[in-house]
C-alpha cells in the first residue's frame, strides 16, 4: 500500500505534481478496508551493525485486536486498552498500557497509531494540519509546517 495518486501515471511517467491537499485526499481513500486479516509476516530488525530476521504469525481484527506469535513460544496481543506479551522461552510476561512502547519508541502511542504503523498508514492524522509538500526522488514528502521540537515527523508517500 502507498499513498500515491490514482492518476499517478501520465504517458508512462509518474505524476509528481499533486498538491498537499490532493495527496492527503488520495491517502485517505487508500486506507486498508477489511474486517479481519491473517498473514505470515517477515520482520527485519536492524540496530547498528546487528540485524535479525524472523517470521511471525499475524492476525488482526481491525480497530479491535492485533495478535502476533512466533511458533507459539512468543505471543503478543494489542488491544485499544492494553498491550500483552509472553515469552515461554525465558518466562517473561508484560501486561500493561502503551507507556512502555511509547518509551521505547520515543513518541506517544496508542492503539490507532500502532495499527496505522503496522498497516503502513500515516501514524498521525493528516487532515488537521498545515503541510509543506516536496518531492525526493520519486517520493512525495509531506512535512508539517509546525513540528514538535522533540519529534521530526515526515510522511513519505511512494508513488506507483
């Protein structure tokens, strides 16, 4: 999924002439529409020079629950009210709110933001803001005109 324009091809070329308003409108039309989803998902984790890759079972009931598990040994469940994690391999368990995830990632999160992050949608609402729009290669960059000093926020919208 991406937030490119439905009229992005003109004579076989990409259309990089959309306004910020048009781009936001296209992005909102391309929101994933489903009730439930099940998939096997490959996760790549990179920290400095170290990288790891694993495959997890993933299920989601949109706007209600996200489940992930790795061979039944490691399980996570995310709901609008709480985050739960259980690792049978080292007997660790967490059941709490979004404060831990927010601290790890360095920004305030809730269920909607986590769901949007997983689905590749904009994490923060695009409708209620003033944005600067420019292109970088064949991508749109939508940048809030007024940004929080603590958070550099960019939206990259791939065209296809």
